[in-house]
C-alpha cells in the first residue's frame, strides 16, 4: 500500500511489540517454575498450566502450593522478620529504592510478560502498570525512612499473608509488598492462579538487589493455597484483594485470631454525568472507566448515571465511540482492548449478559475476534434493579440509567451494597464537590476516572471492604499500636426479674435510652445490679436504637466546631455532677480515691475529644501533577459499642466520645454488671444539647446484645471489649462492617492508653477526592 493510500484510508497498520526476551525467559523455565521461599526458588513440584488468554497457548507450568510449602514460606518469613524490622528505616529504604530501580530497568520485559500472561493491551502494561509499580516502591522507600517518626507508638505486625487478584498482577503485588516491607513486616504472597508469572519475575528482582532471604516469599497455587496462607497461625496480618464473597469468608475465617485484616473487594462504581458536563470529555472518561483492561477493574465505572436532558446525546456519542475501539492482539500497540483473562471469566460475563437480556434491556456492542475476547458493550433501558446494574460483571459492559435531579443521582449512585469508587462529571466544580461528599465511596474522581498514585489511599466503604492501600493511610494499615493482651472479665449472667414486680427497698429502676428519650425494655424484664435494677434489653431494643441512630444522620454533617461545643458542654455538666458520679462508683465497690480518679478521667476525656473534634482532619496528598487529591476523614456512620465490664464510666466515655466527636452515632451496651454509671450518664446527655439518637444506650446481656449489633446490616462499625471477640468478628461478616475487639483488661481505661489518635482513626474512614487543578 502506498503512502498516498494510507493517508486516504487512515487505516491502522500493525504495531507488534517485540516479545523475544519474554519468549526466551519462558523457554528457560519450560520445565516448570517453583516457589520463591527463603531467598531461593524451589524445584518445581506438582504443576498447573498457565495460558496466554489471547491465543490459548500454554506458556508455562507453575507449582501448585501445598500446606507444607506455605509452612516453609511462613517459617522463612518468621525467621527473617525480627532482623528486617531491626534495620533502620534508612536501611530498609535502600532495598526498596533498589527494587524500584530494577523494576524500571526491566520495564519492557515486565510489561510484555504481564500482557502475555494477563491479556491486557501492551500500552496499558507498559505505560500504566509498570510505571506505577516503580512509583509504589519509590514512594514507600520514603515511608521506610520516616516510619519511626511519622508512626510513633506503632510497630509492624510481623508476618503478612497477602493474596492478590489476576486483573493487575504486578501492580497489586506492589500495592501489597511495598508498604509491608516499608513498615518492617515480612511477607508471604500468593499471586492469582491465572497470572503468576510477573510475581515470579519480581522474585528474581529481589535476588538481584540482595534482599535478605525470607523477607519476600512467593507461593503459587489455587484458592486452596490462598486459604492455607490466610488460616496459617504464623501469619499476623492478612491483606486480600478480590471478590466480596471471598472477602466475607476470609473475615469469618480470621475471626478471633487477632490477625490484622484489610480487604479490597468488589465494586459497581457510578459514573455520574450532569447536564452541564463536557459530553465529549465524559465519553473518553467512559472509555477509561469501563473499557480499560477489558472492564476487569474493581473500580470500573460500570454504571453511567446521566442527566435525563442529555441522555440521548451521550448514548449516541458513546455508541459511535465504542465502534472505533480496536479489540484484538494485546501485543499490538494499536489495540484498545485485549483478551478476557480466562475462558471461565468469559463464560461468567456471557451468563450475566443472558440474564440481563431476558429483562428486556437494549444491548449495543462493538466487534471482537473469536477466542477469549468480549466486545465493548453498552446497555440502555436498564432498570436500577436489573442484574446488570447490581452484579459486578467484571467485563467491558456499561449500563446507562437516567436521572432528573442531583438528589436522584446520589440516590442511584448509593443504590448498591458496594462503595469503592465513583466518578462525577460537571463543568461546575461546586456541584461535583457537593455530590462527592454525598456519594458513599472511598475514592471519588472529578472530571477524570481511574487515576491512581502511590501517594493517595485506595479502598472502599461498605461491602467493598476496609483498609486503604497507598498514601499515609495505606502505611498505617501495616503498622499497629503495640499489641496488648488482657484478661477476659465474664460478668454473671443477668437474672431476669419482671419489671412490675421490683422488690421494695430497691434503689431505682433505670430505663434504656433510645432516640433521646428514656424507654422501657421491650422484654418487660429488668435485672438486679449494684445500686438498683437495669432494663434487660433484647434484639428489638437494639433494632429500635439503630433506627433512632439512623434518623440522627445530620450529626455527621455538623461542623467539628459545633460537635465540639456539645462535648465541652457535656464535660461541664459532668463536672458539675462529679460528686454524684463518684458516689455511684464507690457504691459499686471502688475506693473513694479510685472512684474520684475515674470521674476526673471521664471529665478530662470530654474536653480532650471536644478539642479533637475540629482538629483531626484530612490532608492534601502530593500525587499527580494538575490534581489536588483531598484525603477527607469521614465518620463510619453507626457504630455499635460494647463497653468493658471494668471501669464502667471511664470505659464508656473513652469509647463513646471519640466515635461521636468524629460524627458517628452510637448504640452502646454499657458494663453489664455496673450499668447504672451509664444510665446516670444519659441524664447528663439530656442536659447537654446532645441531639436525640446520637447516643443510644441499651443495658443487658453483653454478648447477646453484641451479637445482634454485629449482625445488624444497619450498623457500620463494631467496637467490642470482652471475651466474645471471635463471635463479634464472625457475625460482622454479613455486611463487612469494620471491627475493633479487645479483652476487658487489654488497656488501662483510666490511664494514657484510654485515649489517643488511634481511637479517632478507628472512628473514621478516608475518602480520597481527585480534583483537576492547574495546567
């Protein structure tokens, strides 16, 4: 074809990437690849096949990890961890810098290997994935240097078990390994069964830079291998990226083990297009949001929510743009969409599309070659309850749903169990920021989408998991406050007494406190406690308290200053009644001196948390140029709090105040054996301008009420002090609420460790908002 013909047709020619260096590497390992344990590769054992998704060709044989392999890897990590943690931050940083440099030196090789193994276009592997891998190791080398100063009072977990998915194999490895090593941990990592090759290539880089043996261990295999890592008693922290279903099982499996846990799970992210949006820019945003990496992205903008006035125009533009996308050979630099990772995933996409088609939707598709490919797909006339709107398809399928008002847009955006990411498009930045504050998602992009950087945290709300990767908050996920062990205090089982038959001479009968009012327990029963009778709360009382807390949502929208004023007032009123509370605690058996010390502590806590209410704020992260990345602290929502049986006043104050100072509402189960300190306290709440429903108190059997709270889908976080932490963590898996459990005497509730920034961190979650800024 002549140049004149090319200029007339403007057809793309082929632009294949040279794969010879990867082919040679695969041939070198044609007899199979072993695990990487204790600084060396093991001999191949029982292997499974790894195929190129674009061709179906078997390209490698990789060892199936056994429990013995996991044992060996964990043992190596355990031996290496004390010495690794004992290195200075500077010494650890030098290793991370070296890894980053070697990743850059091997960029072409890693990009091609990733594309052959995963099926994604070479342009994405080369220009996005591998540069971000290097960026994460450089960024976390800096955190290694600063960890002791920036995270004072914390320590590494120890051995981290990490399980990563197949959609960004090398990048997910970097997200996990870089912060873990920077924080002083060692790791045992399992790459996805479909895509293990770049992880093993990374192990060779670890050898090249002289990383101490056992610091990084990589065990390949299927889900059983991952489950063995998660369950291993020698693992101190688990980090998992994958499906919500598996994440829920991991939460149940790790319950009661004391292991740290971060979960980055599924998503069904909204892509909101307002009436005044630049539609051409929004169309390119959709291309990046859903057809990037064949839609195999947990934060893919799979739900386009568009203002009704511009729906037809947007759909027309999307349809035209979709037809220009080139689907085919991932090694061709002109390819826009490559192959689906595996025939099993392709079959799942097709099955969900068949279910959606049966609902009467309109499906428009581009073109795709035969094989493990799926065409870019646009679905219109789709209801919010459609399977295509609710299920994570994990393929190049986007739905379009219209809305009329901004409130409608927010309601539709939040009409999902997930909360990973969102994208908002409007020429009015005030509109964007208003919606960003209302949409429940851990990451919000404004007039952009799928923008990532190691300097900003990434992670979700609700059933998209908890914890963050990247930025300061990502480093915090790999450090813990010094481990504490405490004895469990098991209060006697409450003995029910009919409320109307309270005996003569009993001091008083205290009611529950729900929605700002005193309430009789639904059971109609009370139980005897020191100083009188307390209501025997049950499941229905917890339900009523959660409903009251839900109605008090405006508390979180108050300014920190306004919340502080209430807490200051609370401290003043508690101080005015200090003698009364001292007498109450003394009546429980405390000495006068100890009772006074506990009341004084409670008063000081009121003022400390009032001071923090408008000072524990977010940050502006240094990320990509031309962006401001706002890391905003937001309340969890409704927190169930089960207080220690010891320190009945200070324990309650120490847990309730950080939660409400940060804008949460709480349902509190006070000390089971000494609840009257809490019921006295609600009289202080009533005189301190505390809005009804912000603090709700249900007395009664600690663990039965804790189970109800942990199982309740309307509860967003669960703090529990007692002996049934395993039960609480397992019960919380239903909606993957965040949990914090400790034995009763794990800390001195009247001492210095009864307050601190750690309490405030647990009371908040970070939303990262990406705002275009400057040239």
